[in-house]
C-alpha cells in the first residue's frame, strides 16, 4: 500500500504511536540490528521589489550561531487536527543540538533527539525512556510537506531561504523586540526538499495534475541583528492544511551535546512517522 504523500495525511493523523525498537523504537523507525555508530509570497508590494536575498542573508547569519527554538506544527485533514510541539537548543555553527517532540493528544507521545557528529540519536519516552538508536543525519528524509527531517531546525531555515517573490510586510514585535516581517512563496523544489521517494512521487503527481505549484507561503521575521527570529510556512490543499511556526531566541547560548554510549545502540532505518517528520 502506498504511504501517505505530502498532501494525503488523513491516515497519518489517525495513526498511533509505538515504542522504540526492542520495546521502544518500533513505530518511530525501523531497526536493522545493533552496532557501534560510525566515527563519524503573496504580500504587500515594496519599493525594493523581491527581497529574497535579504532572507537568504538572514538565514546565513542565523546558521552561524546557536539558539533556542520552539516549533508548533498544526496538521488538519478537515475532520481532525493534530498538534505537535518541538523544542530544544541547537548550535547551528557546530552542527549539534538536542530537542524533544511531543503530541499531547496521543497519550503524551514524546521522543528525544540528539544531533551530534553527523548522527541523529533517537529514543521514545513513554513512562520511561527507551533505548537510543541512530542513523546518519544527512540521510534522513521528510514524509510530510513542510516538515523537517527528524525535526532538524537547520532544514527549516534552509527551506525558508529558498523563498521567492519575497516582499516586506512591516515591523512587528518578536521576542519583545522589533523585527522586520517578510513574506514569500515556496516553489515545488522547496516544498519537495528531502522528501522520500514515495512522497516525492505523490507530490509530483499533484503538481502535474494542477499544472502549477501548490501555493505555499513562507513568512520570515528578522531582528535588528539580521537574525531570523521566527518563520512560518503554510499551505492549504482542499481540506488538508499544514502550518509550521518556529521561534528562535537566546542566540549565542552555549550548547553541549554528548552522544549516547555506543554499546547497545541500534542502527535505524527511517520510516514515515508523525513524530519524526
């Protein structure tokens, strides 16, 4: 049976959350044995015209530092609405971070992730924390439109940096300080970024059937230091809607992440799951 594509989410919203492999990873990811880890828009027109370069530069500035991030994802198929909350600290310059992802409506389903040395370590947390598993960060895929692979905040920044037809919307208050608001559109290449093969096929068929890109908005707020302090991506396709809002704060805070002990770690084979994108 074909897995749900980026515009076919009703089956995903009704799914349940399992534990990780060998009692805790099943349902989040697939397992392939145990081994040590390898070593290694539309908006108000502005006199300046398209300001895509402004957003690209802000993304670059933000990725050269560290920050706390808080993300809220709203998925709806017209009948059900699912909320996900993702938060953590991430050193984007050092490519390391830790986060938690939670779905309160599904029995408090929760997972923890560590990003370090090119790997993503994952464990489910139910009543107790399960064992850690891992796989290569650069090989992780997206299985829902506008999600980030393994909830990676750098992917979210990179994706909004692909926005086109960007226009200035005005100054708003973010994190208690003024920020310039820009709005653009994400094209098909940006929306399908890092999609798994099956989901990409679905997205391509939807694009071909429409004869044009599905309208996807990307909003970016930039502070006086030139850093991205909030992003929001959103689209509606029939009854299906997705909104992803990410807030970045506490820039420059120290972030230290240590990989779990190698003994007993399970290698993981990513599969579609609402917790991991």
